[in-house]
């Protein structure tokens, strides 16, 4: 408790970092949706594998960033 009172700037900084990670995670999901939009064109050309790999990795990275950001923000409330 005394440690939290002695470092209020650090506490606010961690909350801001958490929010930044959440925003970056949602931006990755938005990017993921844009890649998903172009996937039918790739399937017609016969090369959907890079798109599927990109979609899966961006989704997983977004989930991880949102989870870490939520944990940081919840921890500081």
C-alpha cells in the first residue's frame, strides 16, 4: 500500500501502457479483417496459405496484447 502511494506516476504510466497495448491489439484485429477481405482473391489465384498464416498470427498476437493490456489496467485499479 505504501509503495503505491510513493509512486503515483508509475501507476498511471502502467495504466496508460495497458491501454496502449489494448489499442494496438484492436488495430491488429482491424488489420486482420482487412486481410480477410482480400482472401477470396488470393484463393482464386491459388495462393491462400500466406493469407491464412497472416490472419491466424495477427489474431493470436491481438489476443495476447489485449490480454496483457487488460491485466495491466485491471491490476492498477
